[in-house]
């Protein structure tokens, strides 16, 4: 049976118990003690901690995220580090109240109710969970690949009011353990699956004065779909612009859904864009379309989701239009690395 240790997180109200084979982040989130985090796979560094007392095992922490010098200084990645003793740690980014509601990390079981092709090499997966999951619009969960005890991360596309039927948009990755080997392979409607969540701090949950530009590439549309529905229902933003980029028309999906929303809400605007095919809509890289549409983005906010190259291009484009960097929020989708236990998309 695994040893258990007491971990004190500076700035928190109570200590938590962490098993020797459990990450500090996992234990904290399950205890409903919020810690900053994003990828949960050791690649972003958002969850860095300062170990003030005690010892940790760094496990698979990448050198490019946590350098040798940082380890020597007592830094650790909350999502990778496991305790070797009782600990006192301090989140590098602080652990104060950010005003966003947070929900404890939990394990769930559910049944596949929808599995359909919606675009080129893209499927919609809907899982009806046995117990409701509370989450923020923009968060993600881990689907546990059967027989491998490995998690793959997918953003929730349904609004937070829908706590039982969880929607995911999944892009095929050739040779991918979760996609080629499962979701695009033997998975069928009626299958039972395991998942855990919610995770991540990409969200739009608070009312804001700034108009918001949402830019998604490929299945980066998923969390933006959740955000759009939530923002419209709760009247969170005065003006909302959604851009979805693809190469060809076969890459777009849910077009009618968003066009109908735009008809219903005069302050919601939907602009799909294609970079490699002539059509009657916007053409070019989606970030260039945004540049063409706005002479200035000063006083606006942005929510970006998709491949790292698209997200970076969007950040540069918005800064060119004078958007404040503090109002640019992002979520990058990366391809799974075979040696990681939990990865994004």
C-alpha cells in the first residue's frame, strides 16, 4: 500500500494528504484546493511550485520545462512531482482567489451516446456520465484509454448547464493511442468509458465590459463552443466575435449551429474562414481575416484555442491591433507524446 504524506500549500486553509505515487496537483484538485495549471503533462510550467521543506520525486518532468538549475533551487512541477516526505510548498504564480468558481477533480464513468463524423477526420463524441460534472466553460477532461491506464485530454464543447451529456470534438491522429486506436477504431455507441475532470484554467465565466474575439483552429472550436453558449446565456460580454479557421470546407463543422445563434443574438458574430479553398465566405489564414476585420482591438479581449502555431500567430495579430496582452487568453492543443501518461488532444 502506498505511503501517504502531508503537504502544506502556502496560502491555503488546510493541509492535504498526498500518496507517494500521486502528483501534488492531482491531490490538491481532488481536495478542492485550487492550484494554477494548464496542460497537466509537464510541458507548460504553469503549475510550478517552490518546495520550501521536504523532498519530491520529479518523475518525467521535462528538462525544457524544469531545468537542472530550477530543480537545484527547489522548484518542481505540481503535475509531475510526487512526495518523498511531508512537504511545504508555495505556488510560484500564487494561490490566491482569482474570483473564478473552481470544482474538485473527480473520476467519472459514462456511456457513449453519440459518435459521429462531423468534418474531415473529425468526430463528435458525447458521453452521458453517471453523475453530473460541474465545470467552467472552456475547461477540459481526460478520457482514460481502455487497457492502458493512460489519459488523453479533450475540451468540453457543451455549456456548463449541461452536466450529464459531455460533448467532445476529436481530430484523428495517425497512430494515436486514443484516436486511431480507440475513438476512430473499436469505440461504439453504448460503450462504457472512464474519465476524470474538470481540468484547466482556460475559461470565460465572469461578466466583462470588453467585447471578446474568439479564434479557433480545427477542433480548437470545442471549448469556444462551450464559451459562446455560456456567454450568450449569461450575457457576459457586450459583443462576441467567433472565428473558426480551416483549410477547406470539409474541415468546418457546426456551421449551421453558429449561424442560427448569430440570427438569434444580434451581438454575436460568426466568421468561418478557409485558407486553401475558394468559397463564398472569408478566405485566408484566420488570423489575417481578423486583422482585416479590425483596425483596432484596443479595449477588447480574446480567447484563442488550437494548434500552437495558430495561437501564436493570433497573439501577434491581436497585439498589432493594440489588444492588451493581459486580455489575451489561450489554450494550445498539442499532439500526444507516447511516453506521457496524460496529454492534450
